[in-house]
């Protein structure tokens, strides 16, 4: 693996970072206070991203995307991580799972999502089934020639802006050596479909403005044309396309940690006590040293996992390691930044208390730290028959 970036990759980094600093940073405090993104602001960010040529940069050229490699997309996400998620959401990275669209679905969902004409949201998590996907209670049963959905999803990010939602539902059971397990099917559900309701979710301390929504399905009737992938093949669709979300969380954590580190480093150099910069005191200097070492380690771990995907190499364990380490690193770095800034670090005059709150959810969504450790240990033990 070559650790340097090409001139094109350096251009990607500088372009996205400049966009975040100029278009996202100035709006963050306003969105933090409002708790939501007004339509006109989101639409303007989307328009500027389309003009920049980076919208849907996680999609290949074959469907109209920029065709970035996994490594290049990780670099984009790392820079977006520096800004408010509520705002960078409109930079537009539709769910990769839409690549499973076939036939008329391509024109109705995939291509409009890539062009920025329609926005999507992913609906998997339920009140009683978080990490246990097969424990979901949302069902889809056959009724005549249609499917009828019933159930509830929650913590659904971006659903307030979505034109359609990608929904996972149980469509039966199968016998396995470990006992009966639910079969899962994926559906494409348009906003406004009878029996489908989107309502406000919970008020979260992390990522204010990046709202979570509750989706309710009450005898929501769908034709076969709304099935994404194969009936009962939801797990296959999930496993093929959703690996990218863990890399995204890892890379965005690295980006946010670097922004936090820049603030703490500048403060440690400028703030004086006892006639010298506080960074010269070992108690502060060592925290700076630990932070940049951990940030660099997380950065390399994350980019290496993306590189493995580009090489066609197995990367499940490496992606899990990156997600685990980067999110826990972010928690440590934001906490140190608060400590170095003292009491002012907790005041909303500075963005540090926001970064500190935002960091907490990264160890939970898209697979908790415990789930990542399970993936890693299982990958290590399986070749040994354990």
C-alpha cells in the first residue's frame, strides 16, 4: 500500500475541506440552535454540491456518479466529518444499497437519487431490535398480489427529508441449526404511500439538527415492484452493500477529531499560565501527543480498510477495527480538548461541547463497539474452528 496521496486525491481533500469550511461552518451554530435544517438551506447546499460535481460521489460512473474509489470516498467522508452532520447530509451520499435496483426501479429510485432529484433514508432499527436485525417485528405478509407492511422503525436519520425509504421487514421464518430465524426482505416505500407515516423522533443530545424520525406502517400495501433484491433476500442485500456505513462513521470520526485537535493545539500554544504556553506543561503536552498519535492511527486504519476494498481483499474485520478504534478515539480526543480548555470548553461560545456530545453516538450507531468487537473476534477465531 502506498501511503501518499496522488495529486488528484489531494485535490479531492482540499476541495471538500474548503467546501466544509466555507459553506458548512458558518451555518453550524444556527442549526444547532434551531434543531433542524430549514428547507432552503438544505436545498442550497445540495445545489452547490451538484455544481461542484461531488453529489452521490459514492456511486460509480455507470449510473452517473463521479466513480470515486473506496479510498477516495473515504477521504471525502473524512473531510465532511469536520462539519455538522445535519448540514453535510445535503452533500448527498445516497445509500449504496440502491445499486441493487433492477428494471423500472433504476429509473424510479436509483438514477433520481444519484442526480439529486430524490432523497432516500434507510429504515432498519426498531424499538425492540437494534443490533439484533433478525429480531425485528416489522412484518410484510402476502395479501393477494401485494405485500402488506405493519410495524414501527425508529432512529431513522434523514427521513424528514426523504422522498422514499428503504425498509427491512420480516417476511417469514426459516429453520436453522440455531433454531428458527426470520427471513428479511427489503422494500422501497415512497413518502405519501397510504398506511406509511413519518413523524418526529426523540430529542438527541448528539448531532442536533440531524433529526431521527419514527416510521409507522399500518397496513401499508405495496406491489411486488417495490421489493429491492430478492424476496427473503434482505440479508444478502444488506451484507453486500452496507459495509460502507461503518467506514463512513470511522472516517467522519477522524475528520471531526482533527478539527477538535486543531482547536486544542492552537489553544495550548496561545494560552499562557505562569508565563509560558500551557502546551509546555507536561500534563497538557502529553495529551496533545497522545491525541495526534491516536488520530493518525485511526486515519491509517480507516484508509487501509478502504484500500483493501479497492484491491478486492476481504475487509470485514479491518472495517470493524476501524469503526471501533476511530469512534472510541474521538471520544478520548474530545474529552481531552474539554479538559485543556478548562471551564470554557463546556460553554457554547466554543464548539467543543457540541463535538463532545456528538462524539457519544458514534460508538452506538451503525454497529455498537460491542458488535464490532464481536465481528473482529469471530473473524479471528473462525479459521481455527473456534
